[in-house]
C-alpha cells in the first residue's frame, strides 16, 4: 500500500538538514517524543552522502487482532537511510524486529523549497504486509504510525528550532 505525507518547516533546506542530523536534536527527540527508544546505531558521511541506521521503538500499541497473530511485540524497527545532501532526498528502508520476511516498508523523503526560509518535506513510500487476512489491516496501522511519527517529528523540530534559535 502506497502512502504520502508532507509537512512544512519555517527554515531553509540547508538549515533543516543541519538541525535534523545534529546530535543535540536527536537527544531532544529522544527526550520529548513518544518513543521508548530512538538511537542512532551508525552514521557515516562520505561527501554529500549520509548513511544512517536508526533504531526506533515506539510506544504505539499494536491492535488486538495483530497481537493475536504476531504476538505481543512492541512496534520497533531499524530505519536504514541514505541521504543525498545535494539532491535533498533520503531513500529509506525499514527492517522490523519481527516478521522480517512478511513486512516490507521503503520509500523516499524529499525536501523542497517553498520560498525564503520555508521548506516542505514530502515522505512517500510503500508498506506491504504479507500475512493472510490481516495484511491490509497491518499496512494501514503501519502507515498511520508513520504519519503520526512524521507529524510529531515536525512539531518537535519546530519546537527545538525555536528553543535553540533563542540562544
């Protein structure tokens, strides 16, 4: 199932990227967001390319029907991403902590200028859950979790940027 979300930010693309990849923003996210865990496992920059593995464990509870089928797992995964700073795009792929062979999620996040000091982040992707009878339910659940995470990240980004710009 394909999806798309977008958010607007009151910063330039370059400033967005500086904040987004800053370790103090990551610490702020971990302390404020609804994540049980959010940790950069690996991050390497080679020229304009940043490769990053991010472990995320959400406090979003799985629906009862999904729990019956997959067990009492928490929603956690590793996001593998490759960001091209010159093209303003990130290609990402998710590896869940359970049912790795049944759940596939990947996509691209693109930054677009909206004018001076304004940026749009467009997050497009696909989620496929290959479990008979509940695949579509699981796909919808995962996509809604992605949308919620995107909105929360945008809100925390703005809050962090407001706090740090006052220093």
